[in-house]
C-alpha cells in the first residue's frame, strides 16, 4: 500500500498540465509538462520549479533527436543534465521540447523563441511566480538555437555547449559524396534546395556560421576538443568570427582537452565555469 502511494505521488509530480493555468499552491516545488503558446506558436515545456516563487529562470534546449516522439524524453534528460551541474537549487528550469520531425533545420527557431517569450511575458501570471533573471542554455542543436536566440532577444546570459551544426555546406557535401552516412537533416535540405554544389547559400543560411554577430547578451561557449571531426573542422572558424564581432556583448570560450561532445556535463572545469558565468550576471 505504501509503495502504491509513493508511486502515485511520483506520477502526479510528472503530470502534463493542460487544464490549470496556475499550479496550486504556487509555493510548492513541482515538475510538470505544460503546453504553452505565444503569438499563436505552440510548444511543450518541462517546468521544474523550486519552492520559492521569486525565481531566476534557466531555459534549456535539448540536442537533436530524429522523431518528435522522443522530444519530451530529450527535454527531461536535458533538464536533469543541467540540474545536476547547477550549483543553485533556487532557480526554475524550463526545458523546451521543440519539434524537429518534418522541419528543415532552423525552422524550429519559432518554437524556441515562443518558449523564451512566454517565460518573459506570460509565466508570471500563468504560474503565479515572479521571474527575476533569465538565462538560456543549450546542448548541440540546442546550443545552435540559443546562439541564434541571442541575436534576437536580450537575456541575462547564454550558455552554448558544442553548438551546431556549424557548417551545413561542409557536412551535407560529405553526405552527398558518400563520405559519411546520410542524415535526415541533410536529406530534407537536399529535397528542398538541391545539392550543396548547386545551392550552397541555402545551406549556409541555416548554418551557425551565419549567426556570429549581433549577440545581445553575454555568451559562454563550451567545446570539447575531442568532439567529432565534422564539428572540429569548422570550430576554429566559428570561434574566430565570434571573436571578431564588433557588435556583440561579451563572449567567452572554454575549450576542454580530452573531452567530447558533452564536455559541459563531464568536465569539472566546465561545470565551475558554467556556474561562475551565471553567478556573475
């Protein structure tokens, strides 16, 4: 009987909240999945709220998954990974289950932006809280999205771990030449725009190398130097272009020897730098 009660409480804490606008009482700590909307753009978010009602917020963006059936799991995993390295227990974490299936890479910036604007403008009323400082953080494609969002909206700071894809012209040309396995990302781009040889600009326009200026907030980039050859081929170019930016807020690069794609979550140095970045803004 006791086991059943515990299980019921666990399931209740993870429920999807589509019917109540304000979890009650708002002073409780909880984790819920909530469907939110901003400017007629809908997206699911996983909200992990501490007991306090005046909260700084960390909005999180997961890495690439192939199918939308996996995005809620990816959002929860990303939330757990960031919560495990965050030194504070008084921040609210909002992990965005942005869609990917049947979308060209980069088109989900609409859902990524909607989640940010909902937290900025609607979360206070809908959740019965007061939002203080607001940070963005993302891993892999999530890092790509937060970097792009930093060219669009001001926050208190942005953290991008192994952001990419950096250079879709290079990556997709390797697939076209049979040098690496094909992916849904490049296949969808090819079906829409043709090959990288016939239409390279369409691929570059969606590459992170096209978003290296106009950063509105301070940003920390973390990159493991043992990441994939495709990532590391363009990483020095991306880094230099960001460093050359004349209309950006402060940028900081942390490169970790001996670490790969998940360096932010596996390196003690990266964890300390991440927490210091948040603490000093």
